[in-house]
C-alpha cells in the first residue's frame, strides 16, 4: 500500500474513533474492538521515520480518545489499554483538551 494512503487511512480512522467515543456512554461493543484492533495493526505498519514525524499528533488524537474510553469503560479496559499502547508522549488532560496548536507548513 502506498505510504501516504496508509498514513491517511490510519489518521482518518483515529480521528473518527476520537469523534465516536467523545463523551459517549453507550458504544457499539461489537464494532469497537475491531476498530481499535485495525488501528493497532495500521499503527504497527507505519515506518519509524513516519511515526517520529507524526507521533505527537497521534498522542493528542488517541490520547483524547483514551480519555473518553476511560470515562465510559474504565482506563484499565482492554480497549483503553490498546489505545494507550500507541501513545508515546504526554496525554491530554481530558477528552476536551484541544490546546495543542496544529502547525502547517508549505
């Protein structure tokens, strides 16, 4: 698979997951494990140099999703633990922590 498409599909799935679990009490517990497992697989396929460039953004997006899952299912739930395994840096303070500014370059 083309690396750019692979990165885009991972990021789109991570962002969609963040939005899906945001302040949600009830979730589709049949689909959610598959979704998280697919994210873990895609994350594991990204080359180290790509992860080095995008890990801070992953930490923020999946960190907010982890916070939401922690509220709904408990931070020790296996799905929350699976997300946590992809977060390498500091966690956002809450699911509402959108303080990190995005930087765009030409």
